[in-house]
C-alpha cells in the first residue's frame, strides 16, 4: 500500500473538485457570482465583518483583488463598508441582508443538486463521501488546523 501521494494523484483530486464545484455552480438556478465573490461572501457570513486585508487573507487573494471584489459586491448591494469602531481611519466590510440571502440561496441550491447526485451513488460510495468530508474540510483550510 503506497504511503505517499504523488503529484499526479493530487492533481487528479484538484481537477475533480474543480469540476464538481463548476458543474454545481453552472447547474444551480441561483444568481451567478465569480468564485472569489462567492468566497468573500462565505467568509463574511461565517466570520462576520472584517477589513479588506483580512478578507484577502481568508479568501487567499491579493489585497487589490479583495478591494476589487468588495467594490463589485458593494455595487450590487451584497456588502457595505462601514467605519471601523476600533480605528476610525479604517473601514470594515459587512454582509448585507441581501448578501446573506444570496449566499444561503446559492449554498442551498448547490447542496440540493449535490444531494440529488449523491442519491444516485451506491450506499457504499455515499458512505465513503461522508467519511471523507472532515478530511476535505481539513485540506480546504490548513490554517485552522494548526
């Protein structure tokens, strides 16, 4: 039994995950967002208001990219900027109610599609997926696991 994972095996997993996420997003009947926009909304939903720099760290993008994404989300009413109570010179980004509803709608739509696809799998394959979920969460956020 192999004890190491090859780059090829890791690449196959990356491609499979990207294809799965892309197919769910394309098939979901909800509002379309770019991947980084979706990630920013998800982070704000999970962790609350934050500064652009923190958004960049959490969304794994540059600060200029985070600024551009926040500006686009702000123009559509999904987020708003407010003065930072801890530092009046800075601003924080806050998820609006429309943003919260959007992220929930997207998540539920994609989850519903994935649930349908998973129901077509064998019971054994569904159990394999269930047991892989904690591992995938761990791989998705290595900073939280240190």
